[in-house]
C-alpha cells in the first residue's frame, strides 16, 4: 500500500472572459420544481454535447443546443433530485447514462435518452457502472443508510445489498469493485463483486466515485488526481498536484478538466501542467452534498447545478 506526499503547485492564472448564464429558467417557468429549488443535477455527453439537467421532482431534461432549449426526455422514469455531483454517471463513450436519484425513481438509458430502464430500487446518493464491460453491473450507495453498498448485475432490475460502512464506490469490471469506507482511510478493492475487500491504498480520495476512461481509473484526491492502470491494484499520482474534487471530465487522455476549490482546471498534457479554465459560479462551493459540475470539451462550455439554484453554463474563450 502506498501513501503519497504532495507538493501543491499553483495554477497559472487567466483572466476569465464571459459569465455564468442561467439556462434553466426556460424549463422552471413551465413546470413547478420541488421544495429544494429549480435544479439539482447536470451532466454532459462528451461525444455529442447533449446536456442532461435534473429539475427537482420534475424529471430529467435534455438539450441538443448547449442549454438554449430543453425538453423532458426520461419518460417519467426519473424523479426526486441529485444531492451529490456523482449521481449522474455518464458513459465516456457516449449515449449511456445512469441516474442514481434520491426521493424519486432512478433509471438508465443506453440510447442517449430515447428509452429508459427503470431501476427496481432507488434513494441512492451516487453510483457507478461497468460501462467498458457488460454495461449492466451497477454499484451504488444507499441514502442515509449507514453507508450501505448495493449492487445489480442486470442493469438495475434486481439488487443485492452488500454491507454498511462505505463512503464511496467504483466499478472497474463486472466483478472488480473499489470503494472507500466511513471510518477507515484508504481505497479498498474487491474481485468477487463486493463479498471480500482488500486495502490497496492508504489515502482516501475526496471524490466518492472514480472515473473510468480508456481502461484507466482516475480518482480525485483533493490536492491531486490518482490513476490506476491495473484495475485498482495500484494507484499513483497523475501528473502534478491540482485542486481536484470533481472529475476528471475528459476530451482525451491528455486533455481533461477537474473542478476544485479554485475553480475548473484544465490540462492538455495529462496533468503535467494545469491552467485555470473557469471560475466556480457565484455562490457555488466544493462540497460532497450539493454541487454538480460538467464540461463539454468540444464547445469548451462548463455547466453547474445545485439544490436551491438554477443551472448555469459558462463559455470559455
């Protein structure tokens, strides 16, 4: 097991041109959101730029035009809200999205939001999918459950509760899981679909869910970004340290974005150097409960949503 010593490097600064624009009013003036405000959840399909936005208690809405217009797309299979920025799990290869909702129904799509499979369970803080393997193995954390992990191997049709005490989860293939625990630091790994766990890294990532991209797993550490290229057996620092609590959001394995306390940071050389790319929206913070962030790499547009606030977009120049 390995422990990292990080020397934080300050980002080069940039004068931000542009501003955060409200993109949700066109929807929330047509429907009545729930008690926790206009929106709570946002994600982007990195392949085609489609934006998916959760309107509190009014389902999932999709935009084909960078948030200019939205239409509800979930067939009323999505309800409630996202209380965390990891509740919407997008396949990096595009078209597939799993929504792990609380106080409402959860579901997933495999065709960009045209059709949906409703989960037989819900009230989930966040979850992960083995997109690069079967696409049907799900691992999620139940809301206000004492850290109960639950898993499905059939795309959400049936579920099996594992055990309590967990704080984060990831799926590397249909039987290989990684997770963090509430009372013990580190990263834990299972090769038997969560029956047994082995500690493989001494420090605990800030992000509760790792991101898989081109067979590598990335996990935001807070002051840096971890990478594993052997299905979670070993973990090391990817590039130089950076404020990273959300993401990475990928264009390529060399070009991606993370979000942290200093805002959005961008690299074009796999983390060797970092550039400040966009500020956080006014009133937004970095916190496990609340903010949702996303990035459209083709259009250089950043997105943000959180409970009690509209959804916003920011066009980087």
